[in-house]
């Protein structure tokens, strides 16, 4: 018998519901928990919905993981282990949790009721922690370290992998950055770390400089992060990326990546694309593209794709957050954010329908529920839900 995770990966999803044509009928519903700041959502195939009030770079007084067993209608809090700052949920089992921070790496096999420390603290700061959907004993992580330097300050990003549930870790690659007084650092960062849903050795990252006119770009590795190549590879000049989804479900060769021209602070041009591959990156199709135009002659409003989600069991169903930037009378060379909307395509991006925003404060991420009935959004005021099917 195939397990639930295998069934879902093969497309034989239990209880999966096809989206209807009445998505716009129901508005966005605020679910809580208690208007908490929610940075990320987890929708493991085992059924529970989880949300966390911490993401890398954010400071909160008490880091908490929230769990709902009724699609967000009610929640209960799961505190982080002491001295941890990140939490990861197994994509296949909501009972299997990992947490990492100054206190080391911890594991829970009972949904957070009990925690066991599986590895000792490291000399650095955990920035990313992810569980492989293909094998829950394989974990990927990023640790920022600062080894001694003859001059300046080292700021290294170590990409790590564990094959034994976090007990031991191997550093597979290190990005070296040195901060010198009087110079402008590139401010390297890792925006996303996405283990492949089927392959245990493939991993996608969005990483790179955040300054000097550069921005993080998406790349994919065939060997646990040791080497990587642009994903998508759209030629020169390179494109930066905001989000990427794909690699699982009934079409593991399907991916959607939101990209944009870097260096906006200098060019003042916003050029956004959403691209799709149907052959695992061999070729790409542009399904959305807008550009704000010459900022000195004819600036125009532009929609900018910031977040993407899709339904792995119906991969033609894709959702995106479109931020709206418009020229202002004060300085039409620098378009300002005027609002946003969420749109859906049920034909792999060929056409789009508006799902609105209906009072959403802002959106940090989108997730489709495991049964396809709801679209969830994480926001500064809790989780919101939109009914997709009855």
C-alpha cells in the first residue's frame, strides 16, 4: 500500500477537491489566532494547518507555533523550545517538528508536546531550517557564522544538510562575505530554502546580495546545495526572484517562479514576471509580465508579483499576490505601493481572475489547503481564509 505522502506525490490525493468557478463569491475571512503576526503557514499532507509568528529577521517576544485541526476556525499554541528561533514542520506529518536556535536543534514526534535536543548549539545563528518532503530524516539549514578575521568582520552563510534527523550536520557550501569599515557590503541573504518534494538531493534557494543594486536570485542544486545553476535561466542580465513553487504533486516537472529585474533602487524601473516551466527548467513560459516604463519620460502603473502558491494536485491552479505601484505627483520617477490584490489562474497562467483583498492588511505568504477547499494567507493580523470549493 502506498502511504499518504506517496499517494499525494503521485496525484492520487485522498479527498482532493477540484476548484469551482465561484471563488470570488466568498470574501476573505479573518481566522486569528488572536490577530497574531503570522509570518509563515504550513500545510502538511497529514491534514493539520500550522502557522508561526516568527520568520528569519523578525523579533518577537514569544515565538509560538499555532495549530488548527479545523482549517483555521480554532487554534492552540505550541511554544518553541527554550533558546530556539526557527521551527520547521514535516511536509508529510504535522506531528514531526524541528526547532533550531542558540540552544541547538530539537525534535518533537508528538506535535510539540515534548521536545528532545538532537544536536548541540553551533557557533552561529540559525537562519533557515527545512524538512525534506521526500524523506523526513533529511533536513536542510543555513547558519550564519562569523569566524575570526585578520581585518574586518566575516559574515559567512553555511549551507548544511543532515541525514539523521538533525543529529549530525555537514556543511556543503559556504558563502563568504567580509564586512570592511568604510565600504558597502553586499548584504548577502537567503530568502528561501526549498527541498524538492520527490528528490532528496535537489534543493531550490533564493539567495544573493541585497545591496549594491543586486538582489537575491533563484537557483536549483542537484547535489544537496554543493553546486547550483540559475532557475530559471533567462539569460543575461540575470533576474532576481521573490518566490518559487513546484516540484511535486501530479506534475513534479511543473514550477512557477516570480522574478524581476534587480537594481530597482537605481533604475527606478519595476519589471515583474511570473514564469512557468513544464519540463523541470529546460524551457520557460512567461505567464505574466509588466514594466513601469521609463521613469523620466512616461512612467506607468505596474503590478509586481510578490508571492506565489499553487495546488500540486491541480497544478494549473496558481495563485499570486500582485502589488500595485503607481507614479505619484510628488515624484513620478519613483512609483509608490498603492495596494495589492490576489489573483488566480485555472489554466496555468493563461488567464487570471481577481480574488480581491477585502481588507487584508498585507500578505506574507499564500498556501492552498491540502484538500483544495481553501486558500490561506498569512498576514500581520493573523491567518485569513478564502473558500475555493464547497
